[in-house]
C-alpha cells in the first residue's frame, strides 16, 4: 500500500515588516537620545600695568606647583597634599596675610590648582594671583 506523502508547507520569512520595525526603533532611539551640551567658560584675562604692580601688597603667600604634583608653600615642600594639610599649613604660615601667588607649571594637573584655590578660599584669601611657569629647554 502506498501512502501519500504529505507535503510540508513552505515556510517563508517576510523581511519587510522586520525592516519596518527596525527603522521605527532606530527613529525612536535617535529622537529620544539627549545629547550632551558642552558648555565652555569664557575667561577675560586682566591686563596689569606698572601702576597696578606697584600697588600689590608686599606680604603674600607664595605657592608653587610642579608638573609632578609637588607643592611648595613659601619654598617649604608640603609632604601630604590634601585640603586638610593645605589648610593647616596656610593657617600656620600666615594667619594675617590674605594675598597669595600661585605659580604652576604648564603640565600641572588642574586638580592641584583647583584644590589649592579651594583651600585659599576657605582660609579667607581675597587676592589670588596665578602665574604660569615657562619651561627652560
């Protein structure tokens, strides 16, 4: 006896709806993504003339930062660089002086400068001058 073989139905995959769904997902993600708006700060550097230079106070705290992160306060090396150690050193050196000069190497990490400026602000320094140090080749 011969049995008839049942033909299996052909399976077809419709790609058109799949492509439509992918495009809809792509459009959704593009429209719902928030791009970061980079904000920059414009800094107008002051100009200094001879008259201004002669009015600067004589007593000031001199802070130097090397590119390796070594911090010197009035030519004394600060062993432990932290806000707490910096605050203690500033209080010990000059409780009455409220003017500081920061000299930083051009390759210094900005975090050192920001930390020092924050410490100076906490200790009531009103006049802060920032100098760049040129490298001698």
